C-alpha cells in the first residue's frame, strides 16, 4: 500500500513506527510530498498515521493533477499545452536533404510549428529500411536551422542520446520503447523536452506510469502522444483511441497531442481523426507529411501533402475556438 505525507513530522513518526515493527517499506521523495510504499499489505498499521493518507487509488503521482494543475512546455518559442494548438509534421523517414528541405519549407508555409523526421527507425522486420541514422539526424538539424523550425526525432538506442541532444529540440520515444524503463530513467536526467508515445498495447494507466519514470527522474518537460492502440480491427493500422485524450486531461497536467497517421494508417482518415482529436481536447497534432507522399520511403500510404495539411490546420483552429 502507498501513503502520501506532506507533513514532515508525521512522515518521520510513520517511519519510526515502521522501523519499530520491522515492516518492509520504500520511500520516494516526490518534491511536494513523501511517498511511502509499505510492502507488507496485510500488516495492521497505526490508523492515526496511515489511514487518512492512503494513496493507492491514484494512478500516478507526478503526472497527476494532485501534483500540478497544468504544464506548458516552451520549445524555442513554440508553446505546447498553453491553450493554443501545435502542429508537428514531416516525413516518417528522412530520405534526403533536398526532399526534407522542400517538405519542411512547404509545411512551414501552411502553419506547421515543429518539424518531425525519422532517422533511427525501429522496424518489425530486420530487412526493412532502418533509417539513415546519424546522417539523417545531421540532415534534420541543417534543415531545422535553415528554416528556423524546432525539430523532433526518435531515440531508439541510449547510446545515441548525446548525439540527439545536440541535434534536436525534442526527443521522441516511440511506442515500442514506451516501457523501456532504463531508457525512461535516463531521459529524466536531461534538460530537453521528451515526447512519449503510447505503446500500441498499453493501457492509459501504463502510459501515465511510463511518464512517471521520466518525471520522477527529474525531467518535467514531458509531452504525451496518443497514436492508437492494437485491437482486433484489421481495416486500420491501429484503433485511434480518441477517448484517451479527454480522460488523460482529467487525470494529468501534461499536454497531450494526437498522431492520426499511426492511429489509422490510412491517408483518407487523417483529416477526420485529426479534427476529432482536437474536438476531444488534444493540444496539437503530429502528422506524417511528404512533398511527394507516394515516393516516401516508408509509410507512404499514411503520409499527406503539405497542401492537404493546410485544410486540417485551418479546421482544427476553428474547432479549437468553438470548443473553448
């Protein structure tokens, strides 16, 4: 059972009690309070010290509303979670500097705030394109600097963390790495925003607890991303869980964006699911876009042209105004 203590005197008395009774416990310093995890659940505890402090019904602590009401993250002047919308777009995989530059330039012209581009690609098959690696990161950095657009790219291997810290503005953790706990702990030590994608088989509780690892380790600049979950449905790549957005808004102070590209896997569904996500309260969208979508080296079927993104951005802003 877990107990929260804000009163240091009561906390010290509780610890003395546990020591006298030789009860196993763990203590976690959560900044505004102390969390005590009593491992012997059947032990009868001092009611005065413990009963009114039971915290086991909370999903998470640092990601929860009891810790903070709202988090706003500033990425080179782009605010995420501040009430406006943020639009992140770019190719699934960086396939060359000229292509990325033309894509990014067109995206900026239609109102995209942040450039995305995959350089390290965790693929299901070892025979699929794995990304350009550091060469791709270098390309992303040059294009980002040339167009004055913040950039986000995915970290797959902890050995590449330092390189990405120097070359990107947001570190993305993909669905496959959501429960790579050693990696999450390391990301808690950095001073750069992290975007955490929901695992494709993860519950909302597991999603928030993955974020808890990052916050507990010290980094509070965390952006959540709903990208769909795996269900029995085969017509779409994933099932876009729109309901998670307002629920996470109820449970957490963290900003959450939606990725309808991976959430559906179908170009024709990106617009309606984008608008649905904004209506549900998402703080922004991350969409795969390419100057020539059919020529994209990966996920061509779920990429859209920048000109089509313009319509999504305009309608999203209109919906945001109505919802507010």
